[in-house]
């Protein structure tokens, strides 16, 4: 199950920019802070995010 954008139901993907992580919508381009979509995280995404432990979690 993919993570869905709260605005347009598009698919969210992990986006790295500088030292920050965001979940970006592939449809509308909106970027969500991780805490905004924390309730939507699936196992696959959590594992992906776990690889970025050196990055700032803001
Ligand atoms: Zn969207």
C-alpha cells in the first residue's frame, strides 16, 4: 500500500533535499514534513527512512 497525499490522494515518495527529508507528492508536488504523515507511514517507507538516520529529523 502506497502512502497517499492528504491533498490530492497522489502517491508520496521520499524526497531528500540537503540534510532534510520530506515526503513529496508525485502528483501535486506538495512536500510534507515527516511528522505530518507519521500516521501514514507503512513498513516499507519506515525501512527506507531508517537508512537516513544521519539526517536531521525535523
Ligand atoms: Zn498531492
